[in-house]
C-alpha cells in the first residue's frame, strides 16, 4: 500500500497526517484532498439507506426479497429457497448468495437490474439464514431495492438521502466513469468497488 492519510476531529480542530504517493508512476505525493477507494465501506451506506426506508415504513427487514424483486431467479437447485431470503439476511450476509459472483454489468443506469438477471446462473452456498457467508451480491440486491423504493439510482439516493444531509459535498454525482473499478460496474460500487472514494478531509462548502 503506497499511501495513507488520516484526519482526526477534536472539537472544532482537525489534525491531519499523510504519507506516500497518490500515483506511483508520477510520484505525486498524498495530501489531505487525495481520494481513496473505500471498497466495502459502501455496504454500510447501503444498509443505512435500507434502514431509512424501514423508518419510513416502506419496507420491513423481515420482508421477503421477492416482494420487491419478484424477478429474482437462481440456479435450478436453489430456486425453491428464493422465497425464504429476507431483506435482513441481505444486510447480515446470511442470505446464502456466493460472495464470488462479480459479473461486469457495465456502469449505466440499469446496471443493477442487469446484475439481477445474472443471478439465474448462481446457486446458494447454504440455505438462507443458516449461517454467515460474506455476500457481495446480497448488497447489490439491497441497493436495487433502494433504487426501486426511492425511484432514484443508488448513486442519487446515497447523495440525496445520506451524504448531502451529512454535509459531504465531494461531488457525489461525479461521472460514473470516474468510479469505474475492476470488475467494473455500478453494482461493484455497492459491494465495495467505489473508486470515487473519499478524501481524509471532505469539503463542507
């Protein structure tokens, strides 16, 4: 890891420290505005958006996922268990969907909808709710539920309902191409591929 940055808020005073380079080819040093990929921190954002919708009585954690994603189909040997998957299990990594499913569905507005269709090739690794197994696809489905219930893209819902109210004005609607990350798709920004990232000190202007 060629870089690191730290910011500590103590009352109204911010202390920062940074080390390393932002670009290994140019040697550009890290500063307090250098953006870092935030990877699976995005899962916490997606969970927060779901819990906001719970507070607004738009869904319940123990609702079946099929209530919001009736098109969800899995590989033949797992299809019979689809109805048992709940929203809570998506957030708790107990839904049984393999964490290794990373198809590239692009970075257009319908990327999450197309990700949903790719699950027809995927079998559950265990029955829903049986045990913990880290599930990136589970969080993509949670993000798609956010999109359907808010009538916003996940990016826009995150900005309008969470980041901007918190005073984080670091261009949350940046072009998707700037956020593209291997394996490359908007779905990966939900499961930890957010290349836009955040700086150690974000603008509050």
